[in-house]
C-alpha cells in the first residue's frame, strides 16, 4: 500500500505519497515523494509513481535484510 497526504492540507499546490519500509514486521522508515499537482496528474501518480516507490522500497528492504547478521 501507500499513503497520500490529504489534498485539503496546505500547501494545496503539491501532493505527497509515501510507502513504508518494513523489516521483521516493523516499519523502519518511509520513502516519500512530493510533487506539484499542476505538473503531475493523479493518474500518473497512481499508475507510475506509486509502483516506482514500491519497487524502490522492495530493493531497500532486501538491502536491509542483507545487513542482518546470520
């Protein structure tokens, strides 16, 4: 999943999306992206940017897992 900043919260000219970075069932951090609403249609956010963040999250989670001692 992903989270999205309420569009009624200032500043209204931008939006923010974020995905959790999880290891061992705990959220370690979030990875977010802020964009100008006038430049990026919501369809692009959902269809392209969210999947890109989710893919980056998966890479980060694998890297974090690789750092764990055996």
